C-alpha cells in the first residue's frame, strides 16, 4: 500500500510524495476530475461540439461540453476522505455541465469510460453520451467562460475535425473518435 504526503498545494493541483511499499518515494500530481459529454442526434447522425476560447491555447477550440466535478481542490480532497464513489458526483455534474455550457437539458446519460492521464499525473475525465435531450433556455456560463454552442457536425465531419487537429483535447478526441467509429459500425450493420 502506498502513502501520500502533500508537498505542495495550489488551487487546482497538488504535488504528492507517494511512498511505495518497498520504501521508494515517487512524486506525482493530482487534480480534481472532470466530465465530458457526447451529445448526439442519432437520427440526423450529428454530434454537438462547443467552440470555446481556451486561455492555455490562446485560441478557440472545438470540444465536448463538460467541466470540473469539484469546483475546488479542497472540495475534492474532502470527498476523497469520504470513501464514496466519485462516479455518483460525476454523473450529476455531467448533466449540469451539459445545461450550463451547451444549453442542453439531458434526460438520460450513459457512462462510456474514464480517461486517465498517466502514471504520475492523476486527472481523470469521466465521459458520457446522451442521445435523449432537449434544448434548454440557453447557457449559464461561469464568469470568464467564452463558449459558443449549437455547433452540430455530422459524424463524418466530427471525425475529420478530430483528425485535422480542430479538437485539441486529444485524450477526449480519441474517445470521441472511438465512439464515432462504433456508431459507423452500427449504421453499417
């Protein structure tokens, strides 16, 4: 069993020294998890991609609606101590983020998978899909968010956008690409 010692804590990330069972200590970084939602119109074979200005890119980027599961690192740390399943909170946040960012009221969600970042960086993203939704009364963005919605692309267009780099959150782009491939296989059968 490993033990963690927090050696630095910021507002989003914390650096941990993780002592391994054999006594070695590894440094790792942890951030509270996030959610992403594939919102699809299966009848027209289209998927919604928001267009968002991302400060870290200093550019506009197409992406899936989503956001943080916990607003602060402190909230996440408190939750970790509870021993509860983060998926319960992630499920709820996926519905909320769909409404806030995309102006879509999701009636039902299906969990697809959890994207893990890497061995020394802990930042999971819980990915969902919804094809059962209705348009809500617009977005409810957080201060500073710049998100354009109502960008519906055919499954083929979305695939091209991923492959040409227009969807720059690459680990989510891969999950979306796999999902699009599964939809294509279903439609071909």
